[in-house]
């Protein structure tokens, strides 16, 4: 019986070490060597963020009818833009906004 215990301990130790080495190999492979590694995911997340920002900027630009240069040069156009797009008004004016519901 005493002889079985050292053998079982050595087997347990061997399989534990084998398990740890195998686990480490797969962790290193998945995080650094595979096609879906951390660097690839980080780069793709950056591209997604950049594209979402571009989409937001494009949507904002599509809503604007006038360019920045046009607004700077023409004060009448600037006032029209402020009234229509930004709902601005003079202190002595009353502005009524009519919303159409479909």
C-alpha cells in the first residue's frame, strides 16, 4: 500500500503539470498566435469607432444645407440658418414651432 501512494502522487503531479502546460499553450495560442488574437480585435474595435464617428459626422453634415464658408460670408443667410435650424429668435419675438405628426 505504501508503494501505491508515491505512484499515485507522481501520476497526479504529472497530469497536473501536463494540464497546466496544455492550458498555457492554448492561452498563448488563442491570445497571441491565432487569427483572432488580441491585436486584431483591438485594431478592429478602433476601425469600428472611427467608422461610427465618420457616420455621425456625415449625418450631421447632410442635415446642414449651407456650408461654413457660406454662413460666414452672408449675414442674412446666417440669420436664416439660425432661425430655421437652431430655433433662435430675437428677444422681442415670439416663435411658434409647428410639428407635424404622421
